[in-house]
C-alpha cells in the first residue's frame, strides 16, 4: 500500500485537522478489514482451544488471518503519519508483509491443495519468506526484497489455484472454497503486478475478505451438518442402549432360597458388559456375567451375540462347564477377532451347593461370616479357540452366604494418581456389606469404586446373590 502524498509531508510541516481526517477516511476500509480479519483469527484460535483438539486447518487459518489483518493496519497512512521516521516501525511493517504467506502455505497444505511431492517446494518458499522477514528486521527495508516477495507470490498463488482445478471429483464445499480462492488470487496478482499503474489498486484485501467469507460459509455448513449427524447418531445410540438393556433382566428374580441384585454402569451409552439369569426356580438359579473386549457399539453387538449363545445353552443351565463350552462353540468365528470373558454360577438350593465355571474372567468372591474368599475355576476366553472343554468346581452353601460376580472394570478402576482399585479393596468393600441387603450391598460396592475413580474408563457390572437356604 502506498502512502498518500499528505502522509509524506509530515517531515516538512504538521498536518492540519482536515488533512488528518482525509487520511483517516482514506484508511477506513482497511482499518475495518484489519479489525475483521483479526477478529476472525481470534475466533478460530479460541474455537480450536475450546475443542481441546489440535485442528491444523483452523489454527493455520487463524495465523494467516491475524498476520493479514496486522499487515493492513501497519500499511495504513494514518499509522504511517503517527510513526513516520521510526526505523523500527518500518522494519516491522515490511517483516510482517513477508511473514504473512508462511501460515498461508501451511493452511493450503492442510486443505489438501499442496500434493506430497510439492511439499519440498513449499518448505523452500517458507524458508525464503522467513529469510526475507529476518533480513528486514536486522538490516532494514531493501527494495530488492520487496521485488523478490512479489515474484514469489505471483508464482505461488496461480499454482495453488491451478491445483484446485486439477482435483478429481470434489464436493460443493470445495467448489465454494475454490471460488473464494480464485477471487483472492486474481486480486493479489493484480496488486503485485500492475496495480500501482492503475487507479484501482490495493484491492487484494477485498479478495481476501471474499475468501474468508467462503471459508466461513463452508465451516458453518459443515458444523451444522456435523451437528445434525451427531444428533442422529445420538438418537441411534439411545435406541441401541434401550435394545441392549432389554437383553438383560428387567428385575432380578428372588425366592425363599436366594435374593439377587445387579448393577450395570456402562462407560458409554452402550457397552460390552452383559449379565443374565439363565434359569430361575424356587430352589435354584443360574447367573451369567460376561465382558466383551473393547467398548461402545462393536462390543455391544458382540454382547447381543453372547445373549443368544447363552439362551441356546439353557438346557445346560445346571452344568456351568457344559454351558460355557456350548457358548464357545456358538461364538467361535463370529466375533470378528473380539474375545469374551465370562463366568457362570448355578446356585442349587436342593443340593445346597454352587457349581461354578469361568472363561478368562475375574474370580467369583464368596462372603461367609464376614470372611471373603475367592472361587476360581478358569478356562480360556470365549471365542478364542473352538473345541475347548471347560471345567467346573462345586462348593457347599450355608445360609447367609453372599456371592459376588463382577467385571474387571471394578478392580482396574484408576484414581488420579494412576493406582488401581484392586482386588484387596474390592474384598474389603464386599466384607463391609455383610449387614446390608443385596441391593444396598451392590450400591455400596459401585459407590466405593466410583469414589476411587471419578473418571470412569471401563464398564462396571456387579451381580450380588444371597443364599438364604431352607
């Protein structure tokens, strides 16, 4: 931008109020555009920080818009009059002009306009612009450096524009961005070539404004579309959660021989934890708990398959080892590489014993007279290898016994220091529930785990079964 002749008269004589007002009116569009571009830059940077996620496209656009806005302010006649004769001001003004293309090149790279083989050329240009800025700050204004800057800009911008037309099939958003870039490139090349020879000059900022408007439209449209898509996904997840919860018992059965309580706290809307009551009569009950590797929708889909596999083995409800073997046969080859841990206990009031088997699952805990012991009889994970034969263990029951089945999310819950809740803490938490009913006991255990680890990083599932006996 060339200074108005009045601005150059400050050395000889002070300007009158009317002359200063004329300079201000001349600079009004550029002062406004500089403020607008700076505001856009700050908004882009703030939005990126609020998302707490590095967004290269947004941050480089913020840097580009900020430097461009500062360059417009530094080039105004009114500022030149105010700081006329200040050597440092002149150096900063020219250095900012050389620095402005640097974030622009990284923005175009993030937008996919610079191919991989063109990146070495881009980095050469970046280093050249950085060198021009550093040289200006150290030595001062050199007309040759301004000429080099113009040549580099004239060469680079049309090439970038050409790249947009060499893309294959493009979206409507890309076409809008391309029109904005076309406007900016044409006016920038005009200003850097023959603009000083015509009455119409210093029109490049208007092209940049159009370019920013196009980018703003694209960003707003994508944000709206993404919000709509997220809304649809949220509805689908809510439906998936409802369906998954329907796969589990709505209420836990109870009888004179036993009482059951369950708590299911997924990390996400849907999860890979699962529990079910396979068989329930007045004198016996079969309880299954399972944990699918992974989280979210994939794990939830496998959990529904676990439900079907368990239902298919209802005839083996009294024989835990056979039930797990049958489930393994049904799941093998159908879980897309995801595995399942499971534990099953059959509480038999007629024989006054429990029969227990597990497949890679945490051991069941047994509370009797205030003392907690572990019952372990583990085999290989479900869906890992076909043809596995599981074994079971039998333990006699006494009135007042309490059984605890759980998933590993409880013992692996971590506090802020990274320490796990652990089996010892879980044993202590179970022992403290000796005087509580099964529902209160389940609530107490889950509450202690959540108090230890406020940020849940895994699903939590608890099954409590009290044996009352005759």
